[in-house]
C-alpha cells in the first residue's frame, strides 16, 4: 500500500505541475481533473473513502464543469472555434488518459487487497461532515460559494463586454451614416 501511495502522490504532483505550466487553458483543465482524481485516490489510501468520494463528486465533477463553462463563455468567434477543435484533437488526451489508466490500475489493485485496511482511522460519515460544514465552518462554505459566484459573474461580464466590442466593429457606426430620403419626398431624419 505504501508503494501505491507514493506512485499516486507523484502522479498528483506531476499533473498539478502540468496544470500550472501549461499555456492552453483546456489542456490545463484536463490535467487538473486528473490531479483531483489522484488526490481522491490518496484520500482513499489514507482511510477516508467518504472524502475521496466527495473529492470526485464535488471537485472533479461540479467545479470542473463550472470552469469548463467559464472557458466556453470566454471563447468568441470562429477563430476560437477552430482553435478549440485543434486543442481537443485525440492526441491531446494521450497524457491524461495514460495517467488516469495508471490511477485506475492502482485503485483496482488496492481494492482487490481488501483483507487489510489502508489505515486505521476514525470513521467520518456524511452526518458529521454536514454538521461540520453547516456548523462551525458555515462562513467558510458561504465565502467559497460567493467566490465561485463572483467568478461566474465576472466571466459573464467579460463575455458580454467582448461581444459588444466585436459587434461594434462589425456594424457601421449609426452616427456617421448619411440619411437617405424616404420614398414620397420626406427626409430620412424625420
């Protein structure tokens, strides 16, 4: 079990470094998901299966979808669509896919050796987590939710501002257009 822990820890560190050093946001997001999955396996190996499940459901699931929507909202125009297709070609998935297969293999190996528990710890169930989150840590949970909401509103505002800029460049300015007379002899300014 100790060997599995160190292999998964190295995978978590390497994929996190790829997140930080990658210049492409979509590729960094894919490596970030693999990093979160590695951290979930680490939690399981340390004897916290409920925290590992929360890691997968909340972080690798919900928050990654939020990041993906923000990235999608910030892409504008045909050039970005073509660039996004190039970013998501099958070769891009090779690195994260191989690392995920290693994680899946280690998790399968750990689950097959069920006779010995990974670590003897105190069992923490969903009730204790709920009481802690909505008890002494209520302010921290609410601040985290507000930060996520602020990020989403900020991305929406950036998208709206870029759309206005693109639309104003495509349309001729209405103030500089000359008015043409309407049929029937009346002027267009009328």
